[in-house]
């Protein structure tokens, strides 16, 4: 199995169909695809025949925190083929995503939310929890926050700046104005 990446708009049709099927099975009724304004990039883990075992999307956006503009990336739509779960494939793909983001000079941090029981999975791939941090998604007029009733979300991050400890402190225990829009309300 190997990891490959594509700008979402350049994802070959057969691979796009496999990813859409995986996402539809994992999240029935959700709309496929991501907002082009977030420069989506698909990362896939596929076997030699081209069968997709796991997929995720990387989304990108600038956000302002503590008087500074950060170039943020987020993971979205992380999914593994059901019959292949428990074999470490999703973790391998998430770790590859973190490595790709760490190597990208245009990215200051990776920041996203997950269901609280999944936080250890992301921690094993190199992301760390941000205690007390809330992501505020949606739009300023129609916000969606990770601390809304019924949500049990954790916020995790990895910092790739010259002073990651300072920047982690700036993001810890605050409400982060992510606002990725109405398509990818939270990533």
C-alpha cells in the first residue's frame, strides 16, 4: 500500500468514486466534496490494484489568533474501508498527512476537531490535544462550535512554526475563529 496525494479537482474519477462511496458509507446523507475555497487536497492509501483502503482530505485556510495570521490546515473526512479497520491503515495515512503538512513551508499548523474517543488515534499519529480549545466553524453569521450541546469533540493540533511552544500556548483554552464556511462547517 502506498500514500498518494491529489488536488481534489485533479483526483482521477475512479478514485473519486471510491472515496465518495467510503464517505457515503461512513456518513450517510452527507454531501460529497469540499469547498474549493479551502484548496482541498485528497490523500489516499491504496493497494497496487488502485483499491482505496483509506482516505482523508486536507483543507487550508488562514486564521487570526493572538494578533497574528496563521496558515492553518485541517484534516477532514478521515475514513478507512470497514473491512480493513483495525490494521493501522488509517493511522498510517494520518501520520503521512502530518508529515506532509510539517514539510510544507506554507503551513504553520494543523488544527482540527474529532470525536473525543478518537483523540488517542490522532495523538498516536503525532497530533496533540489543545485542552479547553473550541473551534468555531460555519460562518460568523451561522457559527458551529465544537462545544455545542450534543457534541463531544476534542481539538488536536501540530505546530510547525519557529516557536511551536509559544504558538501552542496561544491556541490553548481559547475559541478559535475557524469559520471555514457553509460546506465544510467544521473540519
